[in-house]
C-alpha cells in the first residue's frame, strides 16, 4: 500500500471511468472496504452526472453512428432491458451489466424521461458498489484464509 491520499485519488479517478474499474483499483491498492465503496459510488456517480449534463454531443454522435452502422450488442442489450423493465431495470441492471458510463450514454439515446432514468442509474451505482464491495471483501478474506 502506497501513500494513502494518492491511493484515494487514484481510486476516485479510475472510478469515474467505471464502477468495476474503481472497485478493482480499490482492492488492488488494499484500501478499506468502506473507502472502496464510498469512492467508487461517488466517483461513478460523478462520471455519470458529467455524461448526463454534457451528453448532448455524445448522444448526437451515437445516434449518427447508430444510423450509419446499426445497433451494437451493448445497445441491443440496453434496449432489451429497457423494453422489459423500464427506467428502473435499465438503471439498476445496466449499471452492473454494461457499466454506468455506457448505461447512461445508451439511456440518453433510448429513454424519454431522462431524470427518472438518471435517478435509477445512480441507485444502481450505489447498490452494486455496495454489493460488489462486500462480495470482493469476503472473497479476498476467504482466499487469504485458505492460503
């Protein structure tokens, strides 16, 4: 474990790019599970908010690209989730399955009630950050005891 403040900054910056990356970085740097959860949830939420509020250009780019290329596999999965479960399903399950940044980007292209969708994406980020931090902590403790 290196410098504590450097570790926190690294997990925060990596977490902005994705929840899974932030969790991995936190465990790799051997931070406390509480720090891992808080930093990952906060940084992933900030990353999603940045995309949400400045996402007009991203949305237009994706729509233009989609009209030229057709839908990608991730877009098809997100659309299927949205059609089946609505805002809540895409926000909650998308955060886990395809990651918060991609979920919000795809949601901006599919969803009409974007503020409701943003809320459920943030709930998904917090929920899955918590659950995955617990699973990671238990897994690491189990492996440590076995070796």
